[in-house]
């Protein structure tokens, strides 16, 4: 089965992914002599920097999601199809999708990233990721259920565990999520749950690096550290997570934190399509590209966004 798209005598550019990179490229090529096919598993674009606001009830999901068709409806050289893409077949210049096969002349992968559990994939079954609107909504509901359950127990230790949170990762998402939870603790939760002693609500940020916001400037990291501590957030540095049994978070420094809720915002892996040669990928599943973002070893396959590694240099 092939994907149902109009036949055209123009070169076909297939863009996989309607995130920031894929959407920007598609719009930049408005009016180009190309037939552009944009594929995404959702029919909306997600403004990912504000996922933490949905997770902490600061925003509703529709505030950070916008229909792709509405964004692109004036672009005559573009066709959108909602589909999941499983693999690329460079020998036949086709991609394999949930709605059939699709031929391309040029392929751009803008598939973003996925959560990195640093070799401990069992953690993924117990922690709460924050990569999509569904993740954010699941986390919001989970947190509220924890508070409702805390009202039903007279065990002080169990209650404290139910309303305490560990955020793994001191990058932008982790810092913002911790700050939002701290604001809820101060201003919203005492009103909604007056029977609970919010002084027992603990918020921890756990970071494997020696400072917060390690990818940013030192002053930015210092400011985030000061800001979170003023809000009552406990920060653990040089402390990678080794294990989580659903009750206790075990850190690499031998310490443990009692909490039933772990929000995972640490690290990402690339999310390349199956079918690329192994030598085109790094150990973190990022794709090696040249100065034109062309995949090493291929003439007409490109990668943009979070999944790239420039000049073929592995990370």
C-alpha cells in the first residue's frame, strides 16, 4: 500500500516531524518548486518549552498545541498526512509509514529526541517522563491523585512520600518544573488541600553534573540554584540516579530520597529512522551529518534539529 498523495512532476521532499525544525523548514520552502509532504504522528504542533506548565496545571493542553493544518493551510506546495514513520529504505528511496509506503526524492528527518535513561531502561517503567502533551497530562493527573491519596492516610511518613517529588535533571525543563511545583506549594495547594501540612511537601532536583543548567552559562546556573533554594527546593549535584523502587530514589553518592513520584527530565537520545547504516549514527543515536546537514553516506537524506551531530563527529 502506498500513501495517498497527488501525483506531481515536481521533485518530492518528504519531511518527517512537525516540531520546530520540521515546521520551520516547511514554511521556509513556501513557494519553492517542490512537492512537500509533511508527516507527523500528531496533527498538531506542540510548544514543548511549556510542557511543564501543563504538567503543573498552569496551562491547559490546548494552550500549547496548534493544528498543523491551520498553520500550513495557505501553503499550496505542501501536503500534510498524519502518520507514524517506521523506517527508511534508501535503496528504493521510500519510507515505511503506518499509512503505507511513500517515495521521496529528498528526505529530511526532523524526528526530535527521546528520553535517555542512561542504560537503565527499567527506570522508564517507574518514572514520569515529560516529552509530550500526553506525558504532561498524565503527570498532572498522577500528582493530583497522590494528593488525594495523602488525605486518606494517617501515616505521616507515607503522607510525606505521597506529596514529595524528585525531579531528575537540572536542565531547563527540570529547573522550570521544580519552580512551578514550588509555586504551587506556596500559593495553590494550601488552598485546595487545607488538611495537608504543605511544610512536609519536599521538592528535590537531582543533577549528575556539578551545577544546574550545565549547557548554559555559569551565571545562569548560579541564578537558577539561588532562585530554587529561595523557593525551598533541595538541590543535589554530582548525584546521578542509580535506582528507583517506587518508594526510594537511590543516588550515586549513596544517599536515598523517599518519594513515590520521580519526574524524569534528564538527557535525550536521538530518534533516527530505522534503515540508516550503523556508521551514520553515534552511540547516543544521533545522526552524523556534514555542513549541509546531509547524513554521512547518503546524497539525498538530511537530518535537522535535536537528532544531529555536525561534521560526522561522534559525541
